[in-house]
C-alpha cells in the first residue's frame, strides 16, 4: 500500500519526528465505524469527552463522535455548499482556499485542547471520508502522525440500513457509498492505512485487532487480552440488522459499488483497478450532470422535509409531555381537593356538634340565670317584708322563756 513505510515515525516540517499517533476512522455512514472506534478506545486510544449522545433507534451503544469534530466538518461542507448526503465531487484543491484557514485554526485548537495529555487518539466521523486532507494537514501541523482505518461494509447492507434511517432511495445510497469510499481511499494513499470489514469485526474481533496493530505499527496501550471482556460486551452481532446479499440483476450503480467493495477488500489494494473504477464512477456522474444535480436537490429537499417533520414530531412530543404533565398536576390537585373536601366535611360535622352543644349550654345557662333571678327576687322580697306585731311579740316571749 502506498504511503509512509510502516514502523517509521512521521517526519514533520523542520525535521522533527512525530511521537503522537492520531487514528482517523473513515467509512460511509452505517458501516460500523462506531463500534470500531469504541474497540480502539477500549484498547487505549483516547476519544475525548464531549461526545454525541447515543440514540436508541440509531446507535443505542453510542456514536463515539466528538461534537466539535462533527461541527467543524459540517462547517467545512457548508462553506463548499455541500451536505453529508451530497454525492457530487468536492471542488479541486478546496482545502487550501483562504476561506478554510479559519476552520484550520479551529481544528488545530480542537486537537491540541482535546488530546493534550495522550499520545494515542482516535477520531471518527463518516464525514472524514470527505474532509480527510483537511484533517491530515491539521494533525501534522500539531505534531500528530495521522493513520487511517478504512471501515468497510457491503454497500447493499449500507443502502438498506441508510434507507431505513433516512429519507433516501437505494440509488442515492449507492452513489453516496461510492463517493465516501472513493474520496477516503484516494485521499489516504499517502498515509499508513488499513482496511477493516464490519462483518469480520463482529464475527471475531481478535484477529481484526491484531491485523490493525500490525498494519498500523501500533502497540495497543491496553493489551487485547486485558480489554477482551469489555470489548465482548460492546460487540453485539445482533445489532447488524441488514444481512442482505447482492443480487446480480441489481442496477448498474449498485453493481459498480459491489465491484468497488471487492477491490477495497483486497490486500494490498489494487490502486490501479480502484482508479479505473473511481474514474468510471466520476464519468457516470459527469454524463448525468443534470440528473445528478437534480437528484442531489431532491435529496436536499427530502432531508429538509424530513427535518421539518422531525422537528414537528419533537414539538408534538413535547406538547404531549406537557399535556401529560398537566394531567398529572390536575390529578394531584384533584386528589388534594378531594382530601380537603373530606377535611372540610369533617370540620363541618364537628362545628355542627359544637354548635348544638353550645346551644344546649346556652339554654342551660339561661335556665340557671332564670332560677338564680327567681331566688334573688324571692330573697329581695323577703328582706322587704315587715313582720306582724303579734309575730314580733311571740318572738319576744320565746326569747324570754329561753332565759
């Protein structure tokens, strides 16, 4: 394979030798780049901290993509008026344009800041297939030795998986697979690189890891035997949902992709054969310029509509969550209200009993007041009575007899 001789460090500008290794994982979307990157991470290659969140229906075990890497790649493609799903070729010598210098500075700061304390790192984003020359330049400027792993998966499986995930048709999926594969293969020829098949990785990762270490001249910081249990836990063959076989009567674009897949699996790669095939692919696009750009615009519109629908779906989901939250609050308030009503009813009963008791007590008090008044009136009356003279005489005589 063309490139720097294996086992020798990269000679940087000024004669300095690179002592840091940066593995760039390239591969079309849905090609197993996530699980591959996780395996390399478990073998000791740093991935950074600010990673994309896992998505249950897409990559349940995580993407292992750094958010800043994806953001820079998106910015690069936007400056070239491209999206990740555009299969039209990028402009010649686009990475040396003055407009790219700002992003080059951003990329170098990202590398120096994210991997300041490691000598072995790995970056993964399918867009690296398109932006590989840009990142090679940034890595070498920061003293890194860039290596490339070409992640391969059968294009018919990629197409099935991609069409399941995104609003895209099989022909566009095959054209995209060819674009990503062509750009990553051609742009990595000056670098030490190794190919890796997704199916082989899932079937038995151990010989694949051994082959990568030898081809890239890397001694893994964490020996494979020590990482085996964790790697076994990460690799789930059940996540490979698409296992279709290539059909001979498929359309010419699919046939072209199948031929490219066969050539990419050879070791060493037949670069002359690949050049002939890539030229056939580019010629196909150039002969169908109007149709190709029309299909590209159609894909863009489909993704815009799909993104709008997803946004509406998210808004609808948030609205449903809000309604559900309000329903829960309403149910809670209803329970509290019912409880309060019970307390109020109990208090009302207590008040009624106390009112009746108070009324009875008031009646008793009134009766006692009446009786007391009668006694007071009687006493008052008796005090005012004048005794008859005969009574007074009798009282006097009674008193004398006692003497």
